[in-house]
C-alpha cells in the first residue's frame, strides 16, 4: 500500500522558519520516501505505508518537542495510477 501525507506545523512565522518547521522538513527529507514536496504553507510526502507511518510518528514527536503547538495532517491511500 502507498500513502500520501499532507501536513503543516504551527505556529507560523513568515519571517523565518521556526524550529518545529525545520525539524518536520528534516524528518520527511531524511525518511525513505519516494516523493517529498516542502513549501511554506503545506508539505506532502509519499511512499510505502511503513515508511510514511514511521515518518509521521517521527514528525509528530519531533516537531511537538521542537515547539509546535499544532500539527495538522491528512493521510490518504494512493492508487498506483495517481502517481
């Protein structure tokens, strides 16, 4: 099974990336995922179910520890034709 996660961390800071946002980016960029798109207002990552779920676990734990007050995420099953 393939999954796609879309997520944001808060609070926002448009002047510079807060520590929790940097940590979230490091987690997904360092994970064994097939596709990662990091942007200022939303992020997506896609890969096998085990890799995505492991990245989500690390993302939640590390970004909350780094000061995030909210992490919004959505996980979708991706059909092979959706890629």
